[in-house]
C-alpha cells in the first residue's frame, strides 16, 4: 500500500512550477520520496530539478527504488526516460559547476558526489525500458561531454588569467562518481573506451561493478579491462568473444588487478580440448594458473567449453572453494564429475549448472554422488536438456531430495511425461525452500514426436493446460501453493548467483 507521504509527493511532482518552488522550501528528508514519485511517474523535468538540487552526497538507485520485482509501480512504469533525465541532470550540474568555478560564482546547492546506478539491467523491459547496453552508452557519452566541456573551460580560464599571473589551470569543482554495470560490444566499444580513458581524472568518473563484453577482440577486451578502475569490480562476463585458449590466456592476466572479483563468466569462448592441437595442455595449465591468481573468486562459468576429462586440471589451482559453477554443455565425463564430488568445491556449491549433458547410467551415478556431497549447501540446480527420462529422474530423486535447502530447480528440455512430473512434485514437496521449478512440456502433450530443442509450437495447448492445472492442484493440496512451477525460461533466466 502506498504511503500518504508518497501520494502527496506524487501530487506535487505532477505540477512542475509548484514543485520547483517547493524545492527551495522543503526539508532535505523529503527528497528521496520526491525522487521516487517523479521517477516512477515519468515526471522527467521535475526529476531533473530534483537531481539538480540533490542535498545529499549519495544518490542510490538500489536504495531509492529497490528491486524491480518488489515494487508494483516500477514493474508497470517505463524507466528509460527517467534514467536519461537523471544522467542529463548530473551533466547539467557539472557543466554549471565548471562555469561557476571559472567565473567566481557560487555553486548551487547540489551536493551530489556519488551516483549509484547499479542493477539497471533489471529495468530492461520492452521498448520503453533502459537496457544495459543503452545505459552504458548514455553514461559514456555523458562522461565524454563533461570532459570536453571541462577542457573548454580550462582554455577560456587560461586566456583570462594569463595576463594577470600567468596561471594556466582553472579551479576544479568536486566531481561526481557514477557506479554502474557496463555492457559493451563492437558497436559501443569506441565510446566506452573514450569515456574510461578521458574520464579517469575528469569531473564525471565511471566506476564499474559488473563488466559484460560480447564479440570483442583480445586487444579490445584487454584495452577496456586496463581502463577500468580495479576496486569495486565484482564480476567480469566475457561471452561470444571467440577467444579460444590462447585468447583467454592473453586476457586473464589482466584480471589480477581486480582484487574484489567474485564472479568470472567465460561462456562460448571456443575452447575445445577434444581436438588434438599443439599447445592445448600448455593453454590449460596457463588458464588454470590464471584462475588460481583470483583469490576471491566465488563463481565460474565455462559454459559450452568442451572440457572432457580436464576439469581437475582446470580447477586444480583455485585457492578457495567455488560457490557457483556453471558447466553447461561442457561434454564432461564420469571422471570429471567424480573429481568434482571429491573436491573442496562440492560441499560449498550453492549454484550448479550441468545442463546439456547426457545423463546415462555412468554419468547419472556420478551426478548422484555429487548431489550428495553438495546437499547441505546447494540452492540452485540446472539440469536442462540432459535427456532425463522418467526412470532416470526417479533414480536421481533420493539424492535430489537430500538437498534440503534447494530453492530453484531447472529441468526444462528433458523428455519427462506427465506421470513423471507428478512423481517429481510429490517427492520434492518435502523441500521447504523449493520455490521455483522450471519443468519441460510433458512428452504426452505433444501432437507429434517432441522436437529438439523443445518448442511450444508443437504442444497441444488444451492438454498442457490440463496438466498445468493438475500440477497447481497438487501443489495446493500438499501445502505448497507458494511454489512456482513454470515452463517459462524467462523467469528462470532472471535468477542470478548474487541474488541467492
């Protein structure tokens, strides 16, 4: 329910002239609720006025707006224009401060020094949402613009003062640091590189929390990593970059600067140890050594790397146990899972992704042992497209049900029937924390042979609706109406290690 203060703030920000006059009179404590009302209602001009006179040193999106899925208004309202308005307000404030520092005028009462915009990828909903890529570009352009304006002010100030005292530098205003998650590809590489290089000592400084890069060369990736301020970087995600073992060995030494790095994602890196090639073993040793130089690493994603028989070699140099390990479509062998079940990582795993493996009898036994070792800690398990039949899943259920803290289970794409899903539901109803199960379309709900990969185009909607309704009734009758059983990969994909 909305508070009376919020409703009053919403009324005020809806009329900009009144809001502008009120900002000079209202106490600073009301600014956060005014920001919330203006942002959520799309009052962009009023929002710029609020940010332009922000009375605190910190403006934090996570604190002011919270998680998107917990705020009923934020789910429905567009955010792109609001985010742009905030960025424009900060740019205008710094431009004004630069002009005033050269003219001797007093700076206005905006006291902003830190703008925290982390987590904005959650706002990427539809054409009106601000995607992580577009947010990165907007921030980079703002940094470059402010830097250029500073240089212009310095030139003008230098000319004015040369005759008097020969000084060549203008007084500098206090700058603003922006903390953000950054996403870059070949299209946005140039502007982000310029922003990071020119803004390092400028009035508007970009500081990264989570760094995502796609389809960049080794040289481009290294250039950006070297330009990032190392403190505060918690995740580096390099995907679809086609780096190969040699490229990874060239890039990973540049991660040693990031002493706070918790998560490293390297999916689709074109690593295949099954192809005999000169330098493969040396490349694996190099990769393992570089991973061992990341003392705080908690999450590793090597998805779609062909690592058959090499998991022990890859993880052997890690200094601490991993809490999240994603090895989807890695063509692992029973020996790989046997190593993992005996390693220091197994009892510490909170998230495990082994999607894309064929769990035949030998591999299934290794998985059972691994789940038993991880049962005390495991919160999130992905076994999508693993060719799990009803019989194989039933054999796995005793080990699965020992994972007493399990919250999320991904089984999409497995050839399970309706009776198999009912058995799964009955057996896992004892898991008190299991809140999300992403299950496959039952094989008996297809009009023809289930396609690979699975597709809802071939599903008999009427039969599937009946199965879904039956599962919902079973959940309710077992006292688990709070659990979500869905075939939606979107909901599943929204889960993240840092939210567990």
